[in-house]
């Protein structure tokens, strides 16, 4: 396959940085080592260690300490990294490889120049096995011993120290839970999951005969596609169960959102805008529904379209504050 190299030039081209200003740390565990510096110099390791040491030596249940961490780490990027590996059950990740942290060395007010660490992730070729559709990779990812699971997680507390300390913050915990829910309701919704798989297969299908002739084995075949589609249909409910068990929640709930008219504006639910700009959300989505978790606050924001104004919410639980018009 032809693909981008995840190096400083990829970061520069994608996010508008000077290549010489890019630091990449390759799969650091704990405080990392100088060998983990993939792009940059030995002194740059100290910038990563500043993040790790602060997160592991302070009580992140404190709002001030957690707020400081958010100036050092793009927490949504970090959550997405965990979400993609665990939801897809990409089991050869083991929490130790297939990711890099990157940031700008010299900061500025430009987008992505803020000096916060963000995550690159790759190697999702081992995922989607229907025989493992119910496997709780989230438990493995959050426990040093791997949660007693079947895969090759070790018993190194340094592997999980950053995520475990972040989860001491109720704000981070709720964001992680809601982000998992948001992704399952949009980007990884079964209908979109199937659509993406089928579209990619259509690109590969004309080449399969030649590939088989050359290599003696197809890179992809109909049975594989059907297995992936089935995985995408059944995996979300298992993941929701894993989240309920992991965080001791009461269960799931169905959230329904509608607006006074499709042209009047849209609603943001946590991290996703309920409009056609969000992958997995229809162009005319209302009434829209998603599955969320009991006891975890959901954030809603109404954005009126030009020429309209927000008036009020209807149907919110008793006692929910209504913005002043």
C-alpha cells in the first residue's frame, strides 16, 4: 500500500507547522527514553516528561491540576486514541505500540502550535474479528495487568499511569464516556461503518484477481467484508456494556433531539454537531436519537442558523436551567 509516513513532514503538511518545529515521541511508556524521540532532539524528551510527571505526581481530581493538564495535552485527541483501539478491538496494540505523541516545540497562537501533545495512531489491520466481537479490550487498556484478558498486556503500571491518573478527574471521566458514546452514535455508527467498508472494498475489488495471481492470496474478499460489517453492527452494544461495567454506571439511555425546523439551526451534543458536517449524521437528521449513559451529564448547545434566534428548550429534565432569551 502507498501511505503517508508519520514523520515531521506529515505533521507539517497536515497541520501547517514548520518541519523543524515538530517533536514526535514514539510510543513512550512511563517517562520514556531518549530512544523514543522519533523527531526532534534529546532535550525534547523533557517536554514529554513535563506532561507525564505532572499528571502522575498531582491529584487530577483537583480542578486546577486537571485544567493545567489540558494546557499540556489535547485530551480529546488522547481519548480518541483509546476509543479507536478499544472499540475496534485492535488487539495487537497492547497499549504499547502503534501510537506516537507530537507537538510543536516553539508555540504560538496559530492552530496546532499551542504546544499541547496530540496522538498519531496507525496499524488497524487486525481488528473486526467477529469471534472476538464481545472482547473487553477497554478493561485491558486501563489495567496494568491487562485486566486478566487473553492478549499480551504486561503488568507494567507505567503503561497505564497517564490514563489512570487522568480518570481521577470527573471532568475527564465524563468526557471519555461521552466521547465513546458520541463516536458510536456518529463516526462508528453501524450504518456508516458498513458504508465505509463497502466503499473501500469497491476500490479494491477490481484488483483482487491480479493480486491473487501475483501473491497467491487476496488482500480482501467478500467474506472478510461481511465479517467486518457484522462486527460493526454488533460491537457497539458490547462496548456500551464494557463502559457500564468499567465505570459502575446504572445503564444506558436513549437521547432524542429535534429542532423547530431543519433550516432553523442545529444542536451540539457533547462533541458532535447534529448536522451533515459530522460523519455518520444525515444531512437532514432531525429528529435524531443516540444512546448515552445514565448518570453521566450530557452537554447540549443550540446554534441558530443565520436569520433565526434561539428561544427555549422543551423536554429537558425538571430543574435544568433554560438560557435567558
